[in-house]
């Protein structure tokens, strides 16, 4: 056995043991900061830098954070640095919400879990895995050690505590230790208790003991947008870390969406993973789109109507001078950009038309044959063979919360409802007539309701995923061009290309 001097440590199963063993992590963090600087100054695209951080840098800390007792203070410097780097890569200004950095990448954020939160998550996972270990010897030793730690904390009064009390202790219940004068000894269990208490504020984490199942489990609150509770049983022990991190991501999403200003568009964006497909790969995305989209979704772009702390400055639009210059006005309402809206709408429409089965008959922006009304749906498709008729209208509303997408769809359906009914009568119900609206937000929000239209149009499964991405990126591309033209006065696109439809 090696004799250690003061300040020395040795590694046992990857965990540094000894007085001041936390210093081991200090070296690791210093190396990570150095490598982060290299990534920062590299020629990689911003999405590649984010990917490199998540693939090569942060996973290095996972095991050491799981097994080493370390303070949150020691992580602060590295945490601030990583946070700053991700914010820089997303081109976000100072006043952008913190939550966007911590939001998972598939929801349109930086995907960076703060290191202190990650540490808590890993410590809880480690404790859970020890108590549910498949090896009975390890499991029993872990339970015994927990029982001893709690018994000691309670001052060794009475019989050793039951498992229900042990779970209460790990959950941080104050009444368990109330009245005890015994000092706490640092151990994995005291760390797990502190970590659980901190995570409770984010994702309502609790430890539970079921007398019926004779099993320990973890309980999470609001783990997904549509569920209130999730129980992680011992049989899912290997998924515990991923599930807790997912619940943490969801907590950040809820916090961001609840924000009055910066959460508005993000509510619609985070409703579908397709809205942020470019975050990890940069597919179909120009560098200028990347620099625009994150700021636009948080509404932190410099516009007259969105200025903060500037008194007596005009809020009016610099082009039409009638309305306040807000992002919805610029991207969807300012008349000076009507030609670009048409192109944005047309590009999405032509992507849909190009994906249709080859022999189907498609009519773009024309009156329905034999109908007296002046309505011109964007796309009327007749299936061959089969004769089923699809009437489809494309719309690109601004994401003023998720309801705006629903309202845009409802308005389109109401507009063409009578037309579809007349067509059904005229065809004497021999041919089916489907009416649908394809909704893509001007900041690239994909409406999940669109799926029904794509599946009705029998677009090949292999093509649907790419089609969604292309449509989202087309909306982002045009919105960026509209915004840049608005502020700079410079035309951002080729004017010679003719549009195919009238937008309404
Ligand atoms: Zn205007």
C-alpha cells in the first residue's frame, strides 16, 4: 500500500482518493478549458463546434464527476467559460435568456447542461446505480453503507432506519434529520442528498421506496411536455441519467416558454424537433441563416420596436413608417417586403409539389375547374389512378406562440371549406376530396399537423424527413433575407426569378 503525503492522492477505479483529492479534477478542468479555447479559435462551423463540445470535451467529465467529491465552486470557472462559448457560437447577445444555452439541441438550444447541474445528475445516478446494482454483494454493501450513514446522522438513536426513511433522507426531507445533533459526515449518500435537493427545484426529483414491489425508484415531475410524472424503477437503472437529463432539459424549456417576450416564438419552435434540425448538422443552412435564426427566435434582434432602455426613440418601422418595427411586422406584415414573402411561400410550395408522386396531376395557384368562386388554392392535386382530389394551401405565419400556427391553419381551412364541399357535390361523392393547410412558421417552426397532409399525399417515407427539413430551412432562409434587406436596404435575393403564385 502506498503511503500518501499531504496533498497527494491516488486513483482507485478512476476515482481520486486522498486529502485534497478534488485537485485531480482541477487538472482535468484546466485541460478542458485549454481544449475549449482550441475549439473556439478553430475554423470549424459553429454547429461543428457545439458538436465537438458535446462529443469530445464534456463526456470527459462524466465519470470523474460521478465518482469524485467536488464542490460546485470549483466548477464555476469552467462552467462560465463553456456557457460563454456556446452563447458566442449561437451568436446571442448579452440579454438573451440563459435557458436557450441549456435547452437540448433538438429543441433549438445549445444543449449544454450547466456543470453543477450535470454533477448533481451524475451523483444521483451513481447512488441509484449502487443501490440497484445487479451484483447482490455490491447492492447489499451499498444499502448497508447508506443505512449506516443515515443512522449516524440521526445520532444512532433507536433501531437502524427503514428503507422508506432512507429514501426520505436521500430526497432531502428536513423532518428526517430534524432534532438530530449529530454532525453530517461526507459520503456518496450525503452528496446524493444535496444533489437531489438541488435537482428538486428543476425537475421535482424524489427517491421512493415501494413496500409492495419491494423496490427503490426515482420520481420526476414534468419530464416531457405532455406528462406530469415519470417513475424510474430499478429495472431502468441504466437509463436513469438520460431520463433525468431529459427532465432537466424540459424544465429549461418550460422556463423559457413561460417568458413573455423571449418565450413566444420558442413555444412554437420547441413543439417539433424538425424546427431545429440544423442545430446539430447545419444541413440546408447558410452561415448567415445561423447568425440570424437564434437571435430572431428569442426576439433579441436590433429593431426600433424591440429596443430596450432607449427613451424617446422612435419605434416606427424605418420602411413603411406606419407600424411599430417589431419582428412580426418586418417578417410578415411590412408591405415593402411582399415580393419576398411570395418567394418564401413559393419555395415551400414548390418543395411540396416536387415531392409528389410523379404521375399525379398538380395545378398551382389556379381556380378549381368548373367552380364559380374566385378562390385559387395554392395546390390542387388529383391522384392517378384513384381520382382523389387534394386541395392544399400553404401558409407561413409568424410564431406568436403555438396558437398562431393553429389559428393560421384554421383560417385556411375555413376559407376553402365551401369550395371543397361544392367540389364533393359536383363529383357526386365518387371521388374523395381532402382539404388541408401546410403551416410552416416564418422562423422555421414545423407544425406537427402537417404530417397528416404529407401522409395523405403518399410522399415516400424516405423523402418526408428531408422534405420537412428543407421546408423549415427555406422559411428561415427567406426570413433572414427579408430581415437583412429591411435593416440594410440591400436586396438579398435575385429579382429575376418569377414567382408562381399570388399570396393571400
Ligand atoms: Zn413596415
